[in-house]
């Protein structure tokens, strides 16, 4: 892969855009009803703690991506199997986000356009960005971060001054106790979107000042998490709990409630930018993983076949939108090993292995 070194702000913008991605599109924590925002707070705190594990592994091997140091820590046989599983995970998650994007557009605006066409246009754009290299992607991130944040501020101001917010919809607090909140946190927000930061284990080795990676990524996770929490609170206080639960795309309904013209255009622009970066980061990491695992000399070789695989997986993943969203909730449990358990065990192995090596050097 390219030897591009990315700056601190470029990494910050990329993490922020990735975390926002499609997270504001769906109603995370809806099963906790008006306490959905608490689910996201707990998920964000868990995500910050999980990233500390990813970061510690990065410090042990600052020049290696996830697929390289897995093999160093677990051996070639087990390591290559785990690497292949992570590559499949990157491809699968890219296809899910791509399907989210396609479902929104085909059910709201482009109702007569085939899902395949919508998804194909997005994957071709991501493919082109990866061919151009990580440097082009992170430079785009710098520009689009500013655009996305301005859209967020404008949208927030318009919602507040439109008089649509009813804070009483957030009551009663913990109406059904803390059990539904804990269940929803374990089922959703820990893994999505915060646990998906594991993908940046493929990108962190390319940061200019690796000692700043911790502060940069934690700040980006915190900022994006706060924005997602605020978005959820706004959705609930504008739509009401029942409408928030029933709506597949609550933020779109919230934007359409603003009596200042067709502001859903801004929402669509926001969505296209967020989904593009999320799909492309997963796509890039899958390509990087294949190149690293199979030692492919030309890094562009796997781009087209992996892109096709993501595209067709996004179509074949479910028959309709209802099945797609249902599967999204059920399949998240298999992310626990990939986002939490395996990184934790890798951290333990790395800790003892590096400690033993340091003791050997001292002796």
C-alpha cells in the first residue's frame, strides 16, 4: 500500500466522519424508548475504553497494521485465519453501510431507481478514492469535515428555533428501569458505531506523529458521540417516542418537520458524505488486509474484486429493508469477538511478550 503519512487533523477528520457515517441515520437504542440517549452515552464511554486497547496494541507495533501484528502475536497459522476473518468483517460492514445508504435513497427520493444502481455509484466512487490513495482520501476528509459540521450547526439552530422541541418527551426518566438500557447498550451502541474503531488499527501506522494518535482519536470519538447523542435527543423530542421507534430513518423525519423549505436536501448531502467515508475506510482496510496477508506486489490488484464483493453483498444481504434492519440487530453479537474479545487477548499476549523481551534485553 502507499506510504502516505497523514497529519493529526486529517486523522481527526477521518475518525469523526467515519463515526458519524450512518450512525445518525438509524434510531440506535430505540428499544430503550425515551432513554435511547443514555444507551448512546454508555456506548460512547465503552467505545473510548475499547479504543485504549486498540491504541495500546498500536504502541507495541507502531509500524504494523492489525493484520501484521496479529500474525506476530498468534503465529502464522492462527494469525492468518484471524486476519482473514477481519478482512471478511471489513467487507461485511462496508456492505451493510452501503445497503443502509441505498435503502434510504430508494425508499425516500429515488423510488424508481434500482438499489443496485444507487449502491454501484457509491462503490465506484469509493473505488476511485482508494485507487488514488489514502492521501487523497484524508485531504477530502479535511474539506468535508468542515462542510458536515456547518450542516450540523445549521440544522441544530433551525430545529431549536422552529419550536418543534418538546423536552417532556424525554420523561419519565428510566421508566422501565435500567435493564432495557443495559440490554440495548450491549446489543447496539457498544458495537455500533463505537466498536467499529478497530478498523483504524489498519490506518494508525500511517500517522505522522503516532504519540498524538491517542488524544486525536479519543477527541474525535467524543465529539462524534456527543453529536450522535444530541441528534437522538432531538429526534425523540421532535417526533415523540412512538414515532422515533417506528421510523426507520428518524432524522429524516425530524428534518422534514422543520417549516423552512426542503431541508432534507442538506440531510441527504450529510448522509452521502458520511456513508462515503465509512464505506471507503472499511473498503480500504479490506484491501490493505488482503495485500498484507497475501503479500500482493501490486496493491491495486484486489481493489476491483473486493469492490464487486461489497456491492453484491449489499444487495444479497437481505431481501428487503425490514429484513436488512432485523438482521443488523441480530448479527451484531458476532462482533463481540472481533471488536472486544480478540483485541483484549491480543493486548494480553503483547503485554507479556514485550515484557519478556525487555527482561531479556536487560539481562
